[in-house]
């Protein structure tokens, strides 16, 4: 096999393997008292600068997270911060 094609094959296999070792986190942020969704709440991965906001339905989705447990912090004006 040509060395150039072998390198490309190994590179592609590495990409598939490394892609398989990541996960995601998704969910909804809702008011605990009335169950209404909270749009534009901020979700931050604890110990990082990585964060997102919920959509208009209170939904969020983090992509490309390493496997294993993660901690998040939820913030929204007028509510106590939740870990």
C-alpha cells in the first residue's frame, strides 16, 4: 500500500475513534414551582468558561463533551444559582 494512502487511512480511523469518545448533555430548564420553561437561562460547565443559553423553550444541548460526569451551573436573573 502506498504510504500516503496508509497515512490518510490511519488519520481517518483516528478521527472516528476520537469522535466515539465524546458525548453530549441536553436538557430543559424549568421553574420548579410552576413547571414553565425558562428561556435564555445560562448553563456553564463548572470549572470552565464554556457556556450556552437555553432556547425559547428552555432547551439546551452541549456537544463534544468528554465521557464521564460533568457539573453544570444554571443562572437566570431573579433565580438562585443552581449547581
